[in-house]
C-alpha cells in the first residue's frame, strides 16, 4: 500500500452525467478522516472495510471502458470515502489512466490536499472540490474537522504555474436545512469559489449546489451508527434555486 500497488476499494460503478463529464467509472476508495453528519456513504469511512485491489487490476478494468470514455467524453473519477487517504494508490491509478489517454477526476474534500503531490496533480484533469461550509464553526459541526486545509488546497490548485498543467475545478456544496443553509455561510462559500477565479481566471468552471437527501439513512442504521439528521427535510426547490442564485451573483456557472 505504501508503494500504491495495493489499495482498499469499496466499490465502483459506471455512471453518466455524474461525478464529471460523460460516462465515468467512479471508484469509491475506503477511508475518510471526516465525520460528515450527512455522509451518504458511511460504509466507506473505515479503510479496513474495503476490498484489497491491486493497481494493475483496477487499471485493467479502466482500460476495458476506454472506448466508452472516448465516445462519451468521459473517464474515471476516484471518490470515496476520501481518495487522498490513499495517495500512492491514487497516484498510480491516475498515472496509468493518463497513459491510456483517459480523462481523470478526483472527488475530494481537500482536507488532505497536502498529500497530493505536484506530480499527482499533473495527472488530474478535474478536481471535484467539496466545500462543505464557508464558516469554520459550521464546518467543524458538519465534519468534526477544521476548514482551512480545504481552503488552502483550492488556493493551491488556482495558483499552479501558468506554464504547467492546472486541473479544472468544480466546487460542490451540499445544502442542508438548519446546518449549511445560513445565508452568511452560503455567501462565504460563494465568495471563496469566486476568489479562486481571482487568483487565476477560469479555475472554477462549475459550481454544483446539491440538495440534502436521506438516501444514506438506512446505511447508518445498518452500521449501528447514530444518524443525527433523521428529522431534517430536503430543501425546497425554491430554496435551492435561491442559493444557486447567490453563486451566480459572483459570476459562477452554477447548477
């Protein structure tokens, strides 16, 4: 695992119009340092609960879908859990995919962004950066961790040298009534996303405001974990659209 030849993988699925452009093979790695109250994949939090998969095995699977990726403009997305819990394995998969000419993406909280080497970033075409809050206290309430590492990772992506490769960045923000939907918090996330484009124009090409849902509730129950958002309702379409409007007010392409 230290060399990246072996990883802990929860699952993978072939999806379209999710986790990046085109049809994608999204691979969920096990292990995550955060404890998000609304996590919809709590079964990926412990690395020991994943399945041992070699990098060669996963790359062979990826290669089988190369034709599909070319036809749809798709590729692979490494998700989790938290992909940067296994940086050596992720780096080997990303390098192998690029050698196959396949578009690459990672879905990350950015909390472990320091684990991503410059060499790894050079093999990533798209970073789906999950900014769970713009307010440090709210972020700690949501995740149990500190906000600054996520913000620093985004700034690092935006400041990569102009002459080198810079991944495209999509910001993701989960709208949870009573938790992340405070107008001040929303404004801080929107202002942060816009600030990355001030560092380097065109860094953030898309923002996705994702309405909270209860699809992970049964998983929490099955794991015997305490789910504290059982009474939280999804935001109304009107509320979701009003939050998207706040991001658009900062000149951000928002969905």
